[in-house]
C-alpha cells in the first residue's frame, strides 16, 4: 500500500504513466507503445519496463504475447493502493473517491467504536491518547495533523480486539490521509481534537452506545468539512492534489506530456 511514486527517475515514470492511465489519457484496453513513451520521457527501455512492472502490480497494466503491454479494465485496478488513490485525486476523480470513502467509513467506524468500547485494553487507550495529544500539538501543521489522525483511527480499529477489523486501516488509511491533506491544507477546517476526544472518552468509559454516537458525529463533521470545501470550489480537490514532478520529455515528440 505504500506510495511508490516520487522515488527518483524510476518513481517519476511510474507517477507519470499511472496518472495518465487513471486519468483516462490511456483508455482501457489501449496498447502502450513502450518505445515511443520511453523516447517521450527520455528514459531507457529498462526504466520503462521496470515502471510497467510496478503498474502491473497495481492492476493498471498487463502484457500478453502477440498483444503487447496494455491498460487493464478498471475492474482490475487496485483502488485501495495509495498511488492509485493519489492519481484519482490529481486527475479529477477525487470528489467521487471522497464520497465513496465517507460511505465506507460510515459502515465500518461506528461499529468499530462500539466494539472498541467493549474490548479495549489499557494499551489501546494509551495509543489513542498518544495520537490525540499529537493531533493537538500539530494543529498548525497539516502534515502532522494528517499523520496523527491516521494514528488515532488505526488505534481505534486495533482496540476492537478483532484482527480483521484491526487491518481495515489498509483499506481506510490511504483515502483518509488524502482527505485530511486536502481539508487541512486549506486552513479552514475546524479543530479535530474535540470530536476525537469524545470518541476516546466513550471508549475509555466502556460506553458502546456513546462511542458509536460520538463516531457518527465525528463522521458527520468530516463530511461537512469536505462538502464545504468541494462546494465552495468545485476544482479544489484536483487543484489541491500534488502534481507530478516536472519530468523531461524528448524533443520532437508528437505526444505531449500530461
């Protein structure tokens, strides 16, 4: 799930090609001309092949004899991959991604909060408090707030005592981090500490109904912050996403870089 893009020239090629695929520049089923793309990006065929291996691992491309390398259908994409999520945010699909994320969280996290109140340990409470304290210290640092928020929700899932629920962070965290980065980067989001503290207090008190209600309130506020941002500026999601690193292209290429 870790992000691959941005790791040197190889990572930049992964980023550029991945964003084009996810953004629809390359259509599903389209055959990729590896030689032409390598010339455009001014990289060797070895770099291109290695980058395409990474993209194949994310479900975006595949290769077949007599067909070549092609873009796979969206149904095969790993939509939970951190890079795929980032490319969706960059290329105009971010609003739908955030709506889907909110739906998934509304199913998982209230039930997780209820169960955490019943099964949490002292160690779980320590992890939740540590994350909340970090969130409070990092109010002016959007990156630190995002990391602290992810740590809180990760600790809450772990506090359920259910190993499978505990690994739901693999599903939720990449999207949650992108959502937090977007909202907090604009500087007009409310202080997240009180809503998270309400969840922690209910879990600490072993009050499952109150924990569930506190999480529902937290998610409602999260949705409100996101809706406020996207309604105030419909292009805010895409505009706020970090674009690909500037990358050299070959002279004379008749296919512009995106």
